């Protein structure tokens, strides 16, 4: 998967409505599972963790209570 997708942290560009529509259509043709797989991969690149071994959430930071 590493060779298929690349996250360029320096890139940003404003899109026209037509470009955004084309971009949306490209991803809307993929299955939901594939889109989630791509999102997980890009998140792992952005936060520098291994996709196969994501970090555990520190649950000691949160507390549950009643409203």
C-alpha cells in the first residue's frame, strides 16, 4: 500500500467546484472499505505510526461520569 498512496504535507491548493467534483467522484467509486483503508494509511503517515501496529489510546486521561 505504501507505493499506492502518498501524503504530501507541503501541498495545498484551492480547487474549483469542478475539480472538487471530479476528486469526489474518483473516491466515491471506491468501496467504503477501501476508502477507510486509504484514510487509515494517510493517518498513519501524518501521525508517524505503523498501520499494522497502531498506538494504544491512553484511557487514564479520560473519565466517565453520569450526566
